[in-house]
């Protein structure tokens, strides 16, 4: 079954290019395209795509606010959203991840990384552009003014072991290869600390790892 994707970008040439690129993949289908954040929210609620691919700078409503409305902490069934932008600015990434985005890529990431991010988001995984992952999360941790949250129960040794590569931006498949376990086992070991921390996704777990000096 194809992954159904909604694209939101204010530049027609970018929307067309992303649509052509993704529709060329055998298991991805673009089901809608919006020119602003407000239209993206409306289309997402109407079409119920599997993944949203949103630009940050858009008229009427930016990609961060659109992400918050579709994937924020108060949304009962959050849409997996990958934010894509030309601007490698920490404040944008922070805002997108705080709003509930599952991934962050620059527009020059290339088709392979883009499709990987779509698949990761659809699978409940997350992918942040490798060029910004560690720097971003470390900067985000240092900018925190409140103490990091405490888990409801202590993390096990195996959960701690999985936590480090997650914080370094690796995918489940990469972690599975490194630790000689299956991707489903990685998911299981990650689901537990997410529950203990009350985290919505692996990006929040990665942030917590940086905040607590685990990296």
C-alpha cells in the first residue's frame, strides 16, 4: 500500500518538483498540495494523508503553526509531519520539533534522504537532516531553562543503550545493525522510554537524552 503524502509549499515550482519526485517512487503517492499553511491544515483534515511534507515559510499560516495544529501535544491523532526548508536555522528546527514534527530536512537533501524521511515518518520513526541533528539537539538542550523531566521509572540498561544512537539521529534500521537486534526490537526498546518520559515521539526522547547529558 502506498504512503499517501500531502505537500505544502508556497512556491509552485517546488510543489511540482516534490510531487514529481515522490510520485516517481513505487510506494509513495502525493494526494494533495497546498500553497499555504491554512490550506494545508484544511486539506490534511479532509484527505487524512499518512504523512505531511511542509515548508516552514508560507503565507497565511507558517509551517510551524500548521504542524502544531495537526501534530501538537493536544492533537489526539497527530499527523506525521516532515518539515522541509531552505533555511538551516536552529530556531526554525526548534519550533518545528516543539510543534510535533517527526523530521526536518533541507530542500537540498536529495531524493534518497527525502523518501527515507517519508518512510520513517510513516513508520513512526523520525529523521532529521544529518547535517543538523547533533548540533541542533545539543543547542536545544543548552537553551532549556527548566530542568529536564524525570522518567516515571528508571530506564533499563538496554533502553539506555538504544537511547544514544537515537539521540545521534540514527534510524531504527541503523540502530538494529549496530546492536545486532531487529528493527522491531529497537522499536520495543524505544517505546518503553517514550512511555516513561511521556514523550510523543523519538525526537522528544533524543532531546531528553541531550538535556540530561547522555550524549
